[in-house]
C-alpha cells in the first residue's frame, strides 16, 4: 500500500491537486482489486502462448499481396512478443498459425477449419473480399473472432456476423470519398473531364465497386461511357485497350488486383493511350512502391483512392524503414495487417483472456489508437470501424504522394496529365 | 462499335494468339494422326515446358527465344523417351490403355509441378515485352509478331520434313497403314516415338514463344490444350493444314468474342464453335472422311 501513498504525492509536485488525483486513486485501487481477483487466472495463463490465425492468399493469383500481408502480420507479432507479449495474460507470447488461402474462397474456408482445430483465439487476414466473406462466415460457426485486413465489400460487415470486424474502410465509404475527391480535383483544374470508363475485375471486389461507381458518377455529372469487366487472372489487355482507344474517355478508372493493374497500365502505355487522367479506386498497383519502381513511366501521374499509411505518424515511417531495410516494398497490405494484429493484441490485452467471446466483446468496445493509419477514432459499429477512411495518392516523380485529404497531403494533384 | 479502328487490331491480335494455338494443336494433331491416340498429357507437357523456359531464364538468364535452341531438342528427347519407354510398353498395344496412360501421365506431371513449384503464378519481365510494331492503325506487340512468324516457320519446316525426308515418309506411311509399313521394314515403335517427340518439341517452342507475354502456373497449359482440342476437331483430326488454319480461326473468334461479349466470356465462342463443328461437320474442315 506504500505505492498508493507515493503516487498522489508525485502528482502533487507536477500539477495542482484536483479531483483527478482522487479519481486516479480510486481507479488504481479498483484495478488492484480486479488484478487480485484475476491473479490465479493470470498465473495459469503465464507462458501459455495465444495462438492466432494469420490467413492470406500466399499462393495463386493473389500471391504477391498475400505474402505482403503476411509480412505485416508477422512483423507485428514479432514486435509484440519482443516487447513482453500480452501483459494481462502474464506476458503470454502470440503464436501465429499461418494459413494459405490459395487465392480462393474455398482455400480460405479450409484454412479456417484447420485454424479452429488448432485452437486459435482469433483469425486475422483474408485479403480478397471473396476470401474474407467465406472465411469469416466459417469462423462465425465457431464463434471465432475474425479481423478482416483488407476485404472491402460492404456485405462483409452487413451480414450480422458478431465475430467479424473490419478495421479498414469498406466500399461505400471509399467510393464516396473517391467520387468527392475526383469532383474536387476536376473542379480545381477547371472541369476538363466529363467522361469516364471503368475497367474492373469480375469478382466481388471489382464488380461491386463498378456498380457503385455506375450509380454515383452520373449523379456528380460524369458520363460513364462503358464498363468493362475481366477475370483474375487476365494476361491480355489488348482488347480492353482497344475499347478504351475507341471510346477515348477523359478518365479511365481501373479497379483490379496487382498483376492485372500493372498489365493494364503497361498495355495502355504500349498502345499510346493517354487519357486526361487515370484515376483508380482501390487500384491494385496504383499505390504500390513496387509498381512505381519497376515501371515508373507507366505509373507516372496515376491517381488512386486507396488504403494508405499516415505519412505524419512517426510509427508508420519507422515501420516503412524497417520493411524497406528488409528489401521489401511498403505496400498497404503490410501496414494494414500490421495494424490489425496490433488491434487484436490490444483486444487480448483488455480481455485478459484468450476466450473467444471475451475477445469479441473487447473488440466491440475498442478505441485502439496505436495503429499507423490516417483514421479517425476507432469505433466499431456492427463490426465496421467508423473511423476508417481512404486517402488519395498520386504517383509523382517515382514516388507516391498523398494529395487528399489536405490534413495528410504531401503534394498537390497534377491533373490533367501533361502530354507525353 | 464496329469501327475499323478496333476491329482490325482485334483481328490481328486474334491471328497472332491463334498462331500459338495452332502450334500446340499441331503437336496434338500429329500425334493423333500417327498414333491414333488423344494425348491427354499434352497440356501437362506444355506446362512443364513453360516451367523449363521460366527457370532457364530465372536461373541461367537465358532469353526465352534463345532457350528454344536448347529446349526443343531436349523436349524431343523427353517425348521420344516417354512414348518409347513409358506409354508404348505400358499400353500393351491397346488404344484404350494408351488413353489412360497419357491421362495418368498428365496427373503425375501436373502434381509433380504443383508439389515442386506450388500454385504460384509466375511471369518473366522482359524489357522488350511491351515493345510495339506500328502497322497501319494498330500497335502490334513485338513478342506476338515474333511468335506468329516463328509458328509459320515451324509449320514450313515440319511440312518439308514430312514431305521430303525418309523419316517423314516413314511417319506418313505408318499413319496411313501401320501393318503395311511394318511389313516394308519400318520400325513402327521408333516412328511412334519420333512422332511423339516432334509433338512434344512443338510444345517446347510454343512455351518459348508464350513466356515473354504469358504466365506459368501448374495448370497454365490446360487453357491452351482445351483450345487446341477444339482446333484439332475444327481442322480435322490428324490434319496439319487444318490445325494451322483452325488455330488462326479460333484465335480470331476468341479475340472478337472478348471484344464484344467481354473478357470474362471471351472463350465462350470457342466452345460454342466446338459443339457446332461436332454437330454439323464431325470430320472437321480438312479431315478425311472416316
């Protein structure tokens, strides 16, 4: 009890006596009581690692993104373990159970079954919307908490699954932001763009987004000339490029995954197609340092509304350096998974238990701040983090700059694209 | 939509894709024409060849087009050995067995590749992969133009080989009348193996032509073989000319369907055509009447 006597005194030295001191005193006493009550549980848990499922499509068509996601998740786990594990569980280490969804929803399901059998406390990941939808549904059968790392389809969080949480933004918010920002950029440039063409991949992510854009763009004064869908993987965009050339839209909006995005951009460059702007919404490669480094000419001036780290957060920049020192690219999969694992660790810390129901309850009440994203306050409503938001980026001189919102911006938008 | 600005390039693209289909179909139809078997291992062997191209580039830094010089003879030997020492002996002279043996081979090869290289999709990035040749209104991708020219070259060489060399004559003799050829002193087992070897060598060339613009994973070859079957049926089973023209035609159909029905439905035209040919002209355009 000596400690309690010291603390208010210490507080007196630095600031005036106030009711806070008394409240703190009560708080710490209460905590002390709770800790005492829980002591046996903590003792029992000590040393028992908490298993968490880390699910990504590390092989197949989405292998690159999946591997990047895994890097981010593993790095977060390493850091948590290196700094004393989950303290409320007596410093329990986190033990990742890695899963490969093989770029298919079925693959994701099979891995969740295996993870459940392995006794994981929660699952993080999924990456593609299709995989997230299937895997979280399977996890729901076992009341297994599931944190979606990227998957943006809104139905992920509107099915009423209590176990499913998404830290990042969904389609609805992204499409709305993307369109508002496009209108803003266009108006600033004197409204040079009137027509758009949408090129999207044909699974849940691309098709859903195209549908949203098709209803919202006309309302904001843009004419959608044509919407082209293609499967993943596609290895030939010549026909698509021909159609774009024939229609000659002011803006091309691609919504697809990494490989196809790169191929489309390169085919457009090859076929000398140069619209006023390439403005992607969740473009698989537009906000990727890998793309910018490997094909700087094809990437130049591409704008994107996408997940991005907070460029003003020192923690995000430290992580960037760490990833780049490893010889990897700092892509959104990395920092989103990194943040999701930290979110889960925070929930574990507060739940003080590896019990699935308690983790779900802790996630529901999460106000987690220790992430690296440019988000507002964390608040989960029906599993969706209301604070999540995308930003607009543009590739400028072999680097990726944030152009909107102005609070996070590091450069001004260049639009329309200067002629080659 | 039917403007020549996109129609002409789309047809040209289709022709160039079709050339590679034709090459794959050429191997298939040759083996069918002589051995009278459908080689189900064709797709798996193509995939294996694509992996071979991929790794000669990644590990040895050999350009895919240069690699053709070494890989074509290598795959000829592989094909020869497969027929001579695996398929031939295992079949015990029964056609149905050959069918099953090639199917078994396909499963073994594909799964061996899957085990060794996982399901990852791999690509080669070549500096010239996106170079274009300007042709009237169209920008043609250089690798495709090269592929198209190479296929025509291979077809010509193969035609000369079949017409003027003694091995070619022997192959034709075996295809026409196996027993007669045997009585005339032709080593049928050897000719079978040579034919299988040529068919496999065609795949190695096709793989070298594909890799600069295409990807490889353990199932990559199947996409081509399904199309090649259609080509063979369209052109007439066993007909080399049929395979060539059929391949080009299928390429154009695919390209135009992709253009007008959307990329997701691009291949539907091929298979509709497959069914139509089977219904209306079961012997194909150039096939001999059964």
